[in-house]
C-alpha cells in the first residue's frame, strides 16, 4: 500500500539501500536498523532512521486506493489489520476504532526504559537529521515522565520492551469483531512472506468463508486454504475492483 503512495520499498537490501544510500556505505540492512538496542548503544543512529521515517510519513499523501477502501467501509462493516506503521489509514479517513496496527505506529512514542505502560503522541516532535550520515542531532525526544530517551511505539525485531498500549485493546476488539462476522471477505494487500504477520492473519480470518483476495506483485499465490491471487499493485487493483463492484451495486 505504501509503495503506491511513493514510499520506498524496504523489501530486500537493494531496495532499502536505493532509498537510503548512507546505509549502503555502512552495510546496514533494514532488519539491522529496526533494532531497539540502537536506542541504548547509538541513539543518534536509531533516531536518524526513525526520525527520517516520521517526517517522510507525515508528508506522504495516501493514494486513491485508500479512498476505494474507505468507500467500501461506508457500505459494509469493515476492519483494517495492518503491519504498516505510517498511520496512512487514519490519514485517509479511517477511525482509530476500525484500525489494528499490529506492529505499532510511528506517530506514537514510548519510554525506552520503559518507566510505565504509557504511550503518547509524537505530534509536535521534530527530529533534525544529517542527511549525509542519516544521524539525528540533539535534542532527541525524551519521556515526559522520567526524562529518559523516548522511542517510537513500534514493535521492532527482537523487541522485548514494546508497549502494546491501545494496540492490544484494538486487537481484542478486532478478534471479537471477526467472531461476529465469520463470513468475512478479506482483501490482503502486499503482505509478504518475510514477515508474515498479516499474511497469516488474512488466511486465518478467511478460513471459514474461503473469501480471500491476495493482491501482491511478487507473491500472489494462495497455497493454503481457498482464495484468489492477483499479481498486481494495490492501487490499480483496488480501482479495478471498485469499478466491478460499482456496476454490481448499481
């Protein structure tokens, strides 16, 4: 979904390094940067990466495919389950109560200790970045409670200190919603196999109905259960499907 809005494709080191040449020089991959340990041993490196992404996501306008999904949600009971941390669904008009961000959100912060289970908005937080080195400049965000370094409220690789906060409540409500809608149709967009959280969830959610539409440029195959795979991008496929549905509804 994000790539069609102009965001970089982080899958594979080459795609990541094309977006961030300084990390190529350092030989650092996405998986190595998305590690909570950097907030302890090299906070300027950690906030250089996440501060740049925070600014990038704020400046990104969700593509028209989001509006297609929003239009469907006004006709049918709808839930969003996403591993994207960019907050694009809410920017496009979806309410927080309908969006489950299973890996957290970059627009929310938590303490690195953490000193509590509290999270807070990153609104107003601006991180200055040296674009040549991709390192953050002081001052870095801090916890308003204890003064320790803050970090994005994102589930990182090998992360034992992530604070689920409201995400856990939304996940519980989402599971209850699925129990009430066993015949749900699932539209899965761009969920790969490298980090298969969304892919597995989509397969389980559609297991009873067999109504899975997997839209994926690289990995459209439906190997488990029933469903349809479409080897294409999210925006163009959603627009095409919307045209078919509009004809059916009218």
